[in-house]
């Protein structure tokens, strides 16, 4: 085993005086700053990549990274095949956790709560905005299921590409009935800011009311030790 690599985090952290009044305002600020930094410096690849954690029927956790396609004061959202492993696990338990992580900025946001299905209108609107090839892939991939090899996957893609040819219209490819998505209806949102000597900041908004992420009256703020 090689010796441990040690890096002292030089982030600015986050203090109670700096944090925004609501978890939505603070999360939106950090997401916008991550996107801006990627555009300016190129060291925050896929700034909206979000790790999504679920639990299977045996109580074993699963985590995977997807792209955050929805983000408003109702919570972060993503799309997927509802028949996938995460889809089945969400359907069984409803519990979900997710995290946005930006190592070059020494920042992360953790979301915990219940999965809330996207409306069909939201799914349709997003699906229609995808490139034609991505819409075909949604049909071709039976997500999370075993496959003999890549050739089988590419053959499925070719079949659906022939069935739904590209005419340049958003409705060239219908939305598969097994395709949808969820948002995280948060009960807790934690903001992590890396600091020197491992004395990182962890500021946590905990739900106390039924309002959105932007309703200050529905959240209390506390600090956790790093």
C-alpha cells in the first residue's frame, strides 16, 4: 500500500454569518458559482453531476452519479428509467439521499429526504429537449439489466433509430412509458466547506415546517462538527 496522500484544504468554508437565509438560496448560489468556475477555469467538470443513494430490499445501499436536470425550490431532480435499480429501490422505500461535490472548490451539498416523482409534463418537456440520439438511447437501454455484450446494445439502438428516424422535430421519438424521474423532497440540506487542518464547516438546514426550500420559516440552521 502506498503512503497516504495528504492535501490541506484551502477553501473559504462557510460561516453562519455568510450562509443565505434559506437552503434554496445557498444551494443555488453554490451551483451557479460552480458552473461559472467551470466556464472560467475548466476545473469543475460536470458541475451539476449529482450522486444519488438508495437502499435495496436487503438493506444494502447503492450510489451512482447522474446529472441534475431539475433544480428549483422543490429540490434537485434527475431523470432515469423507472425500471432501473434506483427506480425499483425508490419505489420500494421512497428514501433518497444525493450530493453535489466540487473538490476543486472544497465544497459539497448533501440532500436527504423522500423521492417525489416528476410529473409527466416535466418528463415530457425535458425528454423533448434531449438530442435525438439520446432519446433513442433511452429506448435502447434496459437500464441496470444484464446484456451479453456491447453489440447487443448497439443492435437495439439501431432498431429504435430505424423505428423513430430523425426529422428534426422534438416529437420524433416518444417518451418511453418506463422513463421518468424524481426530485429529492428534502428534510435536510447540509453545506460542507473544506478548511485547513480538517476543521471543515458543516452547516445544516433541518426541516421544521412544510414549506419549500426557499421558505425560511420551515427550516432551522445548526452546525455539525467535522
